[in-house]
C-alpha cells in the first residue's frame, strides 16, 4: 500500500494540506486517484470562480451565509469559503471517507477557523439530517453527475432566495458521446456537434429547473459555465408558482442541421426538414431556452475577482467579461472554424465576421462555449453570407 504523503499549497488566501501529487505521479498517470484523499489542482479555477460567485450572492442579498459542502474531499472548497468570503456565519464540511474527514479537521485547525463544522456521513444523509438548518448556500461538487444529490439539496436549501451551485463532470453524457447516459440522468437527448457544450449546459439547467418545480420552487440560473472537463451552474431559488410556470414554459428543444442551421422549439418535438438545405433536422432536448446568466451577479463577481487574491485571477476575469457580453443573446452560436470547413474555405478571422455584421446593424458577441464562435440575432442567411466572403 502506498503511504500517505502530503504537501502544503496555497489557493486564494488560504493555505491547506493536500496530497503531494508529485509523489503519487510515480504510481499512476493521474495521481489524484492514487492519493488517499481526492484533490484536483486543475479545479483551482473552478474554486476561484465559486468564491467570486458566492461572494456576489452575499453582496447582492446581504445574508449571513450558512454554507454546505457535502462532498468535500480535502475540504478545500468549504474552508476557502469560510476564509475568503465576508459574512459567513457557518460552513458545514462533510465527506463519507473517514481519512478525508481527518485531513479536513487538520486543515480547519491550521487555518484557525471557528465557524466550520466537520462531519463524516453519506452526502444525502448529511443533507437530509440538516433540513432544520436550512443552508442558504449549497455546493454540490461530486465526481460525475450531481443529480443523485439534488433532491436532498432542494429539501435542505433555504426557501426564500437560497443559492445553489452544481458541478457536472459527466460531459461525455451531456455532450452526446453517451446519449443513453444523458437520457438516464437528465431525461434529455444531447447533441454531438459544435453546439454540444451549450446544449449540454442547457440540458443540465433544464433538468434542475424541472426538479425544483416538483417542489413548487423556481430555480433561476445566474451563471452557467462550461470550462475544461466540466459544467458548473449557479442559481437562486424562490417559492413562486407563477415563476415556476413561466420557467417551465421556457423548456423546449433545439432543432439543428448538418449545414449549420438551427432553431428552437417550445414543447414541440416533431420531425422537420431544414429550410436552408432541405435535409432532415435532428433534435436535442428537452432543455432550457431562457437566459443562462445574470449581468448583475456577474458584474458583482467580476468586481470581487479584480480585488481578490486568486491564483487564476486573469482567467477568471476574462471568463466573467466574456460571459457578461453573452447576456441577452439568443440560444446557440456560429462557429467560424466549423463553417469554413463545411464550405471548404480557408479559416476566417472571428473578428472580421463579427465586425462585418456589426456594420450591418446586428449585435454580436463572443461566447465562452467555443473560442472561435460568436452569438448574434442576425438571420442565418446573413451570417452565412459573411462567413462565405473571401
């Protein structure tokens, strides 16, 4: 058996004990899975974003935060929340693994935190037993899908304006490589094309909205992120039957064609042919057709990021600035590289196409889903005309 070997690292303004991944690299290609406690250094960016978004929620709502981290590993997320975000009343940090809990307790002690409670339970049991506490922030960050934990999280989340963030690392399912898994976990048909990341994100949000609706609660996404190997959704929860009904009316389907044409359809799943090339269109969904982001929350998070000590600060700022630009644009985007390949043309600069459309009076914005793509309300034929230009 490989012995436990640890190292001290710093994330944000927090110092923490984690497995020494350089030591474990000699035993496995991915040292994170060989270590006695799971720690993924690549997710520092995700943790930095979460610190910014939860701080944004606190600043905009003025709550004293009661945060739950049910799947904690080393405890790095919950400990950073307790250490780096203002007005945190208490953080509950939980993990099923006994050795992980031992490490978490050491990390809490070394950071001299007196507002962190550590427990050793199954995540669903932990959430169900704390329904009386009514967390106003829950962070679900499992390996794979978070859907098995969502019901328990809904029941233990503060009803009037609670905040939930959910990570999904099962991108192969949400992006269409394993459509059966997507149907089983999210009851939706994914797509495996240039739009797969945004469609996957919208399937995830749609599944969350439908699940919250079972409890007569509305889930409103304020930031939906696709980065690296994961999706992450942040949103506010409210008890409003009228908004529940409104949100459910924005659950629908995306129809898309191999020629690049796409359209949205609400509560209607019928076969149809592409109006451009006349070929049969494919369908993805059900999924969320509404807004994925809140400009108000993102601007507050961006302000926090600029003032904070973050290891991935530049990347976080760039992400927030790009996503703020996406707010208010229609579903899906146009990938200039993919269109160039379809047309067998040399790759065209993204900025050139965007500037030409702007000159014609159309609004355009880059998207964080694909670096060579843009969003616009311009008609498909106008977009195609600009991309075709030599």
